[in-house]
C-alpha cells in the first residue's frame, strides 16, 4: 500500500503519493533521450528506472511517477510541443474534430466547444484565454519531427501502434472529467504544471465499459503535481483526472499511448482461423457437415457443445507442435498503420534501392529490420481455389506519416511481397543472420536465390555489405 504523505507546513493535508515516486536530481552532460536503439530510447525515457524493473513491477499493474529536477531535460520536453506551435500548425490547415478539440470540464461533464470546419489560431487562442478551454491536439507526431522520432522508436520497441495527444490547459481549469482509457499511458509534462488524481480500483484492463468512472471514485488513491520534465505512467483502465493549478502559467502535456487491442484475446482471434485452416486439411472430422438446422436453433445442444470441445482440444494439441502461426490481420494491420522510419531529408533512401545490386556471390543483410514483419498465411489470390499457404512480407518503409493513427482506411495500403512456402527457410536465414551469403540460402537453384534477393532489394528491404 502507498504511504500517506505527512501534513504540509501550511497545515493542509496532502493526498497520498503514487506507489512508486522517483525524484531525480540534475545530472551533468546531455539529458536528452537515447535514440541509438528502441530499447535505449525506452530506458532513457523512464530513467532512472530500469526496463526489467518497470515490466516486473509496473506494466499493467500500477502507476509510476518520475519527478526530475533537470533543467536540460525540461528544456527538451518543452521543445516537443508549445502553445505557440499552434499558430504555424493552423497555417498548415487543421480542422475541428479531426485534428483539434476544444473542451472544458463543467460540473463533472465534458463540454465540447468546437466550431465547424477549419481551425484558426485566433479563435483557438480566444477560447483558451476567455473560456478557459483545453485545446486537445490529435496525433502531433504528424507535424512535430521529434515526436515522430520518439514514437517511431517506441513502435519498434513495443511492436504495437503508439499514438499521442497534446493537451494545453489554462491556469485554474480542467479539460476532461474523470475517465479511463483502453491503452497503456505515458504522460510527459512539457510546460507549466498539472495536478493529477488517480483512483482505485481501476477498471480491470479497461474492459468493463459498462461501469462509469463516477461510480468508482471517491477519494483519490494517488495525488500529485507534474512539472516540466516529469514523467507519469499508468496502466490502461486507471481512472484519472487532471487540472492546471490557478495562479500559474498554462500547462502543456503529451500523452503517449500504446497496446490498444493488443491482448492475448486479440492474438487468439487473429491466429485461430489459421490454425483451423491447417488442421482441417488433415482432419476429415473438421470437414464434415454440421448438424442439420443447427443455425436455426435458439440454444446449442449438449451434443454440439461436446463436439466443439473435442475440436478445440484437437486444435490445442496441434498448436503444441506448430512453429508458424498463421496471422490473419494483426501483423499486417500493425505494419500498415504504423509510422515510417524517422529520417532527415526527403526519405529517398527508404523508397529507392541503393548500393550494389545483389548477386549470387554477394553478402546481404536486412535493412530496417524493425519495420518489417514476416508471416505465413493462406494465399490471398481469389483465383487460387486450392488456397495454398504463402509467405508474406509487409513493411512500413513507404507509409505516410500524415495519416498515422487517423483512421484513414481508404488512404492506407499495404507494402510488401509474397513468396511460395518453399522460400520460407531461406527467408528465415536472412531474418536470423546479421549477414549471409546469397549462395548459402536454402533454395534449390541459383536462379531462385538471385530472384529472391533481387525482389527484397528492389523493395529496399536488404543491403549488400
């Protein structure tokens, strides 16, 4: 249990502190984040907490507050997004609802103050100053390079989409009532101060959507103030609210969130159809017809339930000996919608093959491995009635940053390649090696080896070393 805070010197009693509260004094040298690798970036984000400690003690379990007294880091956080950035962003064409929301918490309810159409800076500033409204900016990584850089690395680290929202709140105001989210949340305080209140019990992993937060809150379990440079983590399902203290400057914070629809249940739904597909090819019982008029019955009979239970046990037994699970959607969906790699320049190195053309005597290695997934699935060619299994490679090198996390399904397309199942072992060799000779690939002919690596090179997925 968290310890109660002692009464403050002014006679008021403060709320309890978080389960884990880390205070960090200013350190010499650079205090910005480590972008050498996805793991290095995450560990520098939660420093001084170690990654192993974080996932053992906090992830999906309880909040973590890291308070830092580091001017250099505070300055870096402030550079990620400022209130003054809105002026230039409005000139690029942003719209109410899609890009920005204007809201305020009134009598415990969220009141949306959006106008119609395009957002103009003067109107946003007027609502901010006069109506004391919070400005919520959606997915700022589409516009702010450093947030793109951070979130792209975090998507590599988590293997899941990472979104963000910026909240700018005037002094003495609150934008949102108590609520919870279905994502893991990291809060970075960028400007000013924000007073936070977290409540227990949480909504278990944010699944009990029928429960209103108001029915679960009374006295805050954790209560504290974030200042520029501080970081807060809390698990999905944590009921929370925050306001900017009166008499101070406005507050700006960014929520970086991940692991939406990334549960074991989601993964089971994604892979079970492929498992059935494989098993039905070998088990004639799964190809037998269901009982007559089964679909017309109101209740499932005991006989049917027993038969389904038997099929599930058969699938479980088969799963024990299966190496390649057929992923129907999750891998493809992740790669299609994630950020492209962060780059400085026009990005031609990600869309145009460079370096030497691979030959039989070449040594090759994967390029941008964190942005490529390999999966096995049924042939998606509708003309193939046999529906044989194929190897699919999807990548995000050509994704559009401008549409990230915006739900633009019609503007999103998958990029990648497909190969016969006979190429799987050779592709695994490439995936599992830091470098490999083309002639050593496990394919029957030299022509197949050269054709495979040429396809990968043309798609900018390998380099000749």
